[in-house]
C-alpha cells in the first residue's frame, strides 16, 4: 500500500461553502450535482449539509441560517464554530465560479470512489476461498457502480 494523499481540493470546497454563505441563491446552482459526501473535509460536509437541508426546505440559505442550523443540530462547535464560517467568508470573493468549483470537487470525489473500489477489488483478488467467477462478478459490480454514479444526478439526504 502506498502513502499517497487521497485526491481532494480543499480550496475549491472552501470556495463553494463561502459562495453559499455569501449568495443565498448559490446553493441552487450546485445542489443537484454535488453530494455532501464529495467534500473531503468532514466539517465541510456538515456545513454543506446544513445548506442543502435549508435549500430543500425552501428556507433562506446564508451565513445566519446556516449558523443557526448548525447550532440547532449541535454541530456548530464541531465544524469549527464562528471562526470556521468567518474564514470561509473571508476566503471567498463571490459565488460566480461555484459551478466550476463543484465540478472540481466532484472529480476528486469520483477519483476517491474509484480508489476505494480498486482497493476492494484487490481484497477480492486475494480471497482464494471464493470462486473466481464470483470474484470477477463482484469486481465488475464495484467498477460499474462508480461509473453509473458518475452519470446520474446525485440524490441528497437531509438530517431529520
């Protein structure tokens, strides 16, 4: 096993979140193409989930509403609190390129999915107890899932 850092683009993640906090309409441009799991940083996933949840409930999505959502769900401190949200705002000039940044984040996410599938396939290859046709079928299914997921819009889950 190598020590490569998994593909990610933290700056693009921060730009997306900062854009969402700056522009209440920005979330509508990325909600259908960007699942929260695509974010590499867990705090970013949670902040984005807040924005998605607000968006899907037709509520305003901005700095104050996201902050309130995070507090209501008792994860405000966990994501970095006021400092993190302010940092995201400070690092973002506008939401004008949010679509492009989302594409970059999804690209890295899909590469991580591919790497994960490859690792699972490697483990299947070492499993000499399971019949080879079954191993090959399972391997195909894992790769097929990565390619199918790439071609369809993402569904987004929400906190209850």
